[in-house]
């Protein structure tokens, strides 16, 4: 969108996977860890990328711990 956001403690930046993570590819490092598949976004832009109506399956807390919802 052309907006530059450096992130902050209150609004941290988030890593977005360009190829959506699925149960089939979640263990594939070529998808999960490939730099070409990762994009750094602010929370608002990351949320906008996931507006297909399906609720997020994962939650990440303030310490970076990932848990299933």
C-alpha cells in the first residue's frame, strides 16, 4: 500500500507467508522458512492479507509462543 511502518512495542511487525501454510506444507522448510516466501508486514496489512473469512488457526503471544486456536 506504500505505507512505511517501522513497528513498535505496541504495534510489532509480523511475518507473512506468501504461500499460505496448510497442514500439508507446515513441515516443509521450503515453504515455512524460505526467505522468498516471507514478507514483513505491519499488523493491519497482515490482517488484510487474511480476510478470506476463515478464522486464524494459530495464535502467537507476546513472547513468540505459537498455539492452536
